[in-house]
C-alpha cells in the first residue's frame, strides 16, 4: 500500500474515532490520535493478520502496551474487519463491549493492557515461544515513552537482547509527554538509543507520522536478523486535532459535542 493510501486510511480512522468517543466522558484522546499513523501502517502494510482467522498460530502478533490508547486500536481492528463497525458505538459505555483501555475480550486484541510495563514482557514471551516453535512470525509491541519508567521493561530489554529475539519489534511512541508532565521532567530517558543498544538491540529512529520512513525502516526488518529491534518513533500527541496537537492536556481532556462536530467537518473537508 502506498503512502497516499495510508494517509487516507489514517484520516478515516481519526474520523471513526471521533465519532466513537463519548462527549465529555472519553479521555486519552491525545495518546490515541497520536498513534493512528503507526497503527495504520502496521495493520494495512506490515502485519500478517487475518480477521477471518484471528487465532492462526502463525499470525503476526501486536500488543498495544499503552492500553489507555485503546480507542485507536479499536477503530483499526474494526476497519480491518475483526468486528462490525457498528460495535464502535458501544465504546466507553457502562456494560459496553469496548472499554476505554484495550481489552482482550475484543476480537483482534491480543492482550488486555493498561497496567503499564506489561506489554513488552508478554510480547517477549510470545516471541520466544514462536522461536521455539520455529514459527515464521513477528511480534510487535507499541509502548509509550513514559511507560519506560517501569522497571519491568528494562528487565525485558535485557532478556530479549541476551536471547537474540530477532522476531521482536518494540516501538516507542515518543511524544514527549506522560500522565503527569513532560517525560523529560518526570524521568529523562535520554540517551534512549544508546541505552537500549547496550542491552543488545538494534535501534532505529523514525518520524512516527511519515509513512515513507515507516516503510523503509520497519518494512525492511527480517526475523533472520540476530537482534531484536527497537523503533523510536517521534510522534505528535493529539495528531490531527488542532487544539490538542503537542499538548499535555490532550492526555486526560475530553471533547464536547460541538468540538467533535467541528473536527469532523474539518476532516471531511480534508478528505476531499
């Protein structure tokens, strides 16, 4: 799929997400919109998954470790055909089928997440099992940069590097913010690339909104490599929502009906 097609898909995904969120209730809109480009590339150009056979043991596996951005994953899975789009109307509602944090009860979601620091260790287990079973499959884990405050991730990074899990790809959504402040103010991760390289990983840096870079960097990865790969993806929190872009407030703030209607109008015009 070319860059123009992926851009159109990502725009449509944002439209679907805005239609899905509950006015005045849904949070984590910024973290969700900021990863839509990455998810569009992964699910429509990279991952080997089949909505008609979601339990295929040889499928590629994706874990959204930053589970609070579950809204983004749901719209992607619905667009991909894992479940009917009409079910998106049940998002973030009491007794609804789509809780705000990514849940394994939803078709296509590999792991319930939200307790940060769990996704990578579980993904490492999946990658190790796939290697032991000689399955030609990739395991991709998308984490937040603030999530790297969790010690379990660093234990996992050390373990995966030592065991040469070349079928494992970890992507860090480096938007510069976490739940309490700027990431650098809470616990500065830099120099992240050099730190992870010491643990035996191949580390690459990309613009998380540039499909050409994604195709060139992520698309070229092979499980025959000797190391696991970490992709540091520079992203814009709140991408596509003008008054949220690059803003800390987008982590917890919700939108009202008027704001949603205005954004949908803008995005529909952008499509044409």
